């Protein structure tokens, strides 16, 4: 019997996509698609991942300039999941694109300059839809689980974006307000020109403020909304477990939560409730959120016999999530009286000490490549050590040069050494 022709390269790329960390998932998806659907760049826009709502791979002139507002408008214009081949403004230019939405999460996939394809049932389009569904689902699962690696990267990215947005807003607001003051001066002639430019500048100010507000929306979540999402997550358990789960809501005027804090808080409470429900004597579990202006305060308590212990692996995993956000985790257990867990998650990232590299906004893989660079290794050796291709290493090195604002390996290594990286 003839053996089927197994597409091993495709299967390997699907496996790599399923295992990819979020920082590399756009690059893995593009590598999987290129043999079937050509493109100059690939961009993912997902509000699930508050730290990095954009995930990008491909031509730097596109990936470095594409904006959240462009992707937001494009997504709103798509009537269904797609795929849609159309023209849209991406990276400040009108380009031919292929766009798809993942309806469960409302995530958006954009391919710029897609390769021409025949009409009808194209294998490339079917494969695109399949791989995009895998990718969007993996992003949802990783964010919902909120592992420590995701929380660390998301906190650094959120802090950097807020800082940059604030600087840009202040800079452009000052410029436009000065322009408006000059144009409104009675000492200037040409009333028509003055009126026209005043209107344009006023619209630009509104647009800038809207863009700033939208960016804030992506990285913060109202505490009441975050708590309601927790309640929805746990609703099936409250309906079918026979155990009463009580929810004590946070104050409505509580400070908004950074996205990574909201994800971590939900994951921690879900995990604690599941562990407590495994005890045979539990009838009631109480969860409460509160805010003191600087921290999200979480309390989860059960009325079981105290069978849950801090040494359990599931409890240890939750403690690591808390540590990733510089929070505090305490568990009090009294035999015959149940478990009482207290968690405090700071809403602001800690101020980085001198020499801290969080300001570079490096993805986890980029940080690994930089560590190998600082150890004096060449691209081939780095590729072998990390289990990736040499071309992928070159891609990460180019990104490092751009983020570190250096022009050579020597400069990158010197800067890395000045921040505590040392040759091995």
C-alpha cells in the first residue's frame, strides 16, 4: 500500500506555532504561512493581550509604523470573519491587505501585500483560516492562564507604552496649543486661512486625545468590569458544583486595573476556587476584591476542614504569579476551620533600579539573544543554543539594534555589559 505524502514541513511549523511564546507567535505564524500565502508583513491586534496588543513580523517599515488606531478602524469595518482582500491604511499608507477576524475574541489578523490567489477554494486561504484559529486560541489561553512569564513581559510593556504615550501626548498637545494661540491672535491677517487651520488643529487635538484614551483603554480595565468577568468565569461552577460561591464586589470608584493585574487576579482566584472545591467538606467559598489606591486586595476563604496546604504545587504556581507582579501572597490554614488566602497586587510597576533593562522593552526571546551576544557568541552558535534558525537570530539582532538604539554588535555588547550582562 502506498504511503500518504505527509507534509512534514507544515506539520513542524504547526507544532512550532502551538508551542511558541506570545512574544514570538507572530513570527511563527508568518513562517508557517509564507509558503502558501505570501506577504510583506503580518500584524495581529488583540485586546486580550494588554501588554502587547500588537504582535508583528515582517518588513520593518510596516511593523514599526502600524498603529492601534489604524487596526481599530480596520477591524470595525470588517462585517464578518473573512478573509477579506481589500485596501486600507496600514503604517500610514494605503496598502493592499488580507484581513481576518477571530470572532470569539475579536482579534484581528492583517497580511500586507498578500500574494495573488485564484478565486474559489484556495488551499492557501483554508490553511490561513486554520492557522489563524490556532494562533488566536493560543493567545486567549495563554492570557487567561496568566503564567509568570506573560505577566512579567506584559507589565514591562504596559509601563513602557504608557510612558511613551504620555510623552507624545504632552509634546503634540503643547505644539498644537501653541499653534492655536498664534492662529487666533488678532494681529494675524487672512481670516479664512486662520479659520481653516484653526479647525484643522482643533480636530488634530481631539484625535490625539482620542488616541491617547484608546491606548489607555487597552492597557487598563475598570475594577468592576474585571470582577464581573471573574464572576462569569466561575458561573458554571456556582451552577453545577453544589457549592455556594459568594462574591464581595470591589468599590465602584476603585482605581482601574492594569491589564496584567486583572488577568493575574482572575487566574489566581479561579485557581484557588478550584483547589478549595476539591475538598470533600466544603460548602461555601467567599471571594472578595478591594482597592486601597495602590494595590488590588484579594481574599478567598473556604469553610472546609483545612485540607489545602501552602505546599501544594497548584498553590505554589499561584504564588509565582503573584511574585511576578511584585505582590504578596499569604495563606492561613487551621485544621477544621478551612483556608484563608490573602493576595496583594500592586497596581504600579516598581521603579527600575539603575542598570535595569525593562526600559528597552525587550521580548523574552530578544533578551535571551542579548545574553548570548554579551557572552561573545556568533549567530550560528546562538541559533544552535536556542533551537531556532540562524535567520531568526538575525531578525532578533536587528530588533535589538533598533530597541537599544545602536548600530553594531560591539555597541550592543558594550551597552549590555554596562547593564549587568557579562561574558561567560
